[in-house]
C-alpha cells in the first residue's frame, strides 16, 4: 500500500479511536452531571466543565492527524 | 464594565413607630439589599411582622387561587394599570364580594365534580349487575345468606362444589370478563370467598336502590347531563369574570405581595423596645439620594449611616453595557462573581460570538440562524429566552462575517474560480467574473494548517488575558506576593508554551528536524526557569505537572478549526450528493436532490447551532474561567420591585 494511504488510515484512527475513548470517559461523567443538575440547576456550569474534560484527548488526536496529513 | 457595582454598607436606624413608613420608603427606593438580622441578644430581637400582614396573606391566597384558573401568558401586557389608592378602595369594598362570589362558585364546582365522579362509579357497578339480570333488592339484605357479587376470570362453580353443596350461582358475560353472584350460607361464606379469590374475584358494590336498573340508569344520565351543564356554566362565568377583571386581579396580586413584603420587613430587622435597625448594602451612587429621601420622608426621625465595618461582604450587582447584558446569563450559569472579582461578561460578550462565527463561518447558515433567532424572539418573551436569543443573534451575525472571510455559502464557494456564481452563470458572465477574480481571506479546506496555527495563537492570547485577570483578582484578595506565585508563574508557563510551539512551526516550515535548536526554543528557556522557580516556591513541586494541563488547554483551541471543518465537510458532502450525483440523473433525481439538500443542510444547521455554541461556551468555561474566576458571590436583590400592573399615586 502507498505511504499516503497508510498516513490517511493513521490520521483516521488517531481521531476515531480518541473519539471512542473520550466518549467512553464522558458517558459516566455526563450521566452524573445530569443527575446533579436535576438536584440543583446551578450545577450547569460545573457539570459542563467536568463533562468535557476527557474531550481534550480528541483534540490531541485531531492535532496528530493534522500533523500526519499536512506536514 | 469589568467590576460589579461598588457598594456601601449602611444601617438605617429610627424609632419603632416609623418602621412602617420606613418600610414603604425603602421599598419605593428599591435599592437596599437587606442583610437579615439573625443574632438575637439582650436588647435587640427580630421584629414582629406588622399587624396587617396576616390579613394581606389571607387575601393574597384567595387572589392567587382565582388567578390559578386564569392562566396568564408570559409577556402579558395589562390594558389598565391600577393606582395604589384605587386598589385600596377596591380592597375595602369589593374584595369581600369578589371572594364570596368566586369562592362559592369554586366550591360549587368542586361539589359537582365530586358528584359526577360518584355517578360514573355507580354506573360502572350498575351495568354489569344489569347484565346479570337479578333485581338489586334481591342481592342484599339477607340474614343467613351471604351474597358475593363481582367479576371473576372463569366460572368457579366446580371449585365451589368441592367446599359446599348449599349454594346458588348466577353468571353472565360482561365484556371479556364474567360477572357472578354467589348465594351461600353464612357459615360457608369464608371458605367460598377463598375459592373466589383464586379466580381473582373483584367485588362490585351493590348500590342501594329501589327501582329497576334501566330506570336508575336513566335517572343517572339525566342528573349527569344537568350537572355537566351547570359545571360548564360556572366555568364560563369564572372565565368571563377573569377576562373582565384580569388586570384588576393581576394588580391586586402585585399590590398584595408588595404590601405583604413591606409588612414583613420587621422580620429582617433588629428591634429593641423603642427602636429598629436595618442593615444592608446599597450601590454607592445611590447612597446620597437614599439618605436624603429617607430623611425628608420621616422628618429626620430615621437616619441612614455608612458603616465602615471589617465585616464587609456585599452582594454582587453585575454592571455591563447593554450589548453585553444578555451574556450575563452565560456567566451566571457558571457562577456568580464575587464582589471582589472581575466580571468576565464583557469579554465573553465579544469573544463568544467571535468563536462561534470562527467555527461555523458560513454566510448562508448565518442568515438562516439570524432569521430563526429574530423570529423566535417575537415568540418567546421571557427574560431568559430573550437573553439567549440575543446571544444567538450576535453569534449569527459573526457567522455571516466569518462566512464572508472564508467565502462560504451553504458549503459552496463564493469567491475564486470554483465560485458558485461561475457554476451558476457560466464563465462568460461579467457578474461571475467579479467573484472569480476575488479571493477569500482564508479558505478553510485548503489553508487548514495556517488556521490551526491561528487558533493556537488565539488560545494563547485568550488564556493570557485570563491569567492577567487572575493576577488582578488574587492581588486584590490576597496581595501581590500570592498573585506572582499563583498566577504570574503560569503566565510565564503560557509564554514558554507559545514560544515552544513557535519554534516547532519554524522548524517545520524550514524543513528541519523537529527539535533542532532555534531562537524560539532558546527564548522559552528563561520563562520555563522563572515559572518553575515561582511554582515550587508558591505552590509546591507537585504543581509542575500542571504544565501539561496548560499545554493541553492550549492545544484545545484547535477545536475552533476542527468543529468548523466538520461542518464544512458535511455541507460539501450534501452539496456533492445533491448536485453532482442526483441532479444530472433526470427529473426524479432533481426532486431527490432538493430533498437531500434541504434535509442535509437542516441537520447541519441544527448541529451548527448546538456544537459551536457548546464548544465556544466550553472554551470560556474550561480554558478561560478556570484560570481566574472562582465565583460564589450572592446576587444583589434589593428590597422593592418594579411594578408592572400597579403604579404609585
């Protein structure tokens, strides 16, 4: 297989796998945050903050894929 | 703009006889945030509410119960605004009548509803008994015989035979169940009942009536229709009454709540035998007027004084220019700023729409969202919705501006040789040529690496601003030493990260190895050393690991590009499906193409509101606020309110 093809697959995997990981991480936090918000709506800000913490990993994946594709 | 309203702590002191007068004046001034008095001692106790409080609260309950039938819409504007003296007259004369009329009607309605329920219950038991065909007077009133009437799931005859032979059973089918009446001697009643229970026996209460089933059912029908007519009439009357008197009722509700609040002021004050003290906070700019008004209205008997106590913990009244006001919703849903903190609303009001537009950036989508926002803001009138829709509208305008910069319209290119005008009008059209020769400021699909660098730069500046705010907050609360050790060090870290990324980019462009030394890497070294020293002194060596968090925060801003690229990707894909694959394949293809185009872009616009909105919010909440914003303030809620349905004389 051509190198460019492998690079594209690698870039896809970087984003895709990171996305799955972040999703798995966020499911528990999100459920708990919604629960806490049902108790006290003022929790919205902190709830959102905690829910999105694992998301950073996707951005890492994205940056890696960028480096692969463009540089 | 960046700070909450300056407050002063005041105490209002006067003789007890003036408490009522003071309460009215304070209420009208609508400026004093009262601190409830809690610690009772030998001289000062919590006051008793004024006598009229209980009368007002009773009236208020009945007015509210009447209003609960009316269902007032949000944003209802009264046709007539009542003055307070009018309402007082109304209260003396008409409220009794109003109460009696309405209460008697409401209680009659409840009676009728109860009776109607009974009727339908009786009918439910009469119908199956009628199917059984035994006269009602034959089903009750025996001395030695027990009668079980009810539903069973199958005929229990054979099982009852096993218990006793002295019995009589009648059964009939009713719907998909069986109605039965079992006559049995009292001494066997218990064992027969147990058998019946195995057949899931459900008793039917036998009504005491002395006429036949048909006649009774007719009686019930006619009674029911009469009652229903009366109920409808009563409902109509109450509705009509409410329609006619809605403004009055709303005015009464407001007036009574206000009077009640006023008469409960003593509960928040400290009172001695002859005097009272109310302590609270008031915006500095209001103080002079407040002091003067109080003095003139009480003939100098009640005085307001500034307190210079060490215990100074004022509430937060956010102060922002009109364009930033709607964004207070976003700030306060994270936390209410402390009095001593910077209020980030103004910054957010500029950067939130910019981030949103940077991500979505499409002229077509911007126009659709703006139209949607403007239309919705005529429908939803509550304060929260209005604020949210204003945020959406600002974001939509920013989306249009960025759309022009990117040259995108529903995923089509506006400028360049691929311009949609060229495709639509052909190469020769003069109009299309104008656009073909122009270039967008940045084409997202082709210039992604450049934009990626830009997003990181935006992030660095955004977070640098956060640390500068942080330095100011900490300096104000705990002094400069802490500010330098807790916030300035991280600003150094941020600068070093920015330099390292710059070095990385320089090497990349020059085609050198990633970590070959250049001036940017070298320039980062002193900042890293400074950061490390300050951090170890101020927070401890453990916190050095946080450098990685900051790095990930910085890279996190890449989402500004990523979300946008995903959105463009969708749009381009839908356009390709619709116009390159389906459109050329004949009339049916054209139809399907239109459907695919409409649905595709509809979904993409929905995602385009949700995702950039959420991501922009996240960048503010997680990357920005965390660095300086602690929150935990109390909102300023002055004693008083703005009247809507009533006016002062």
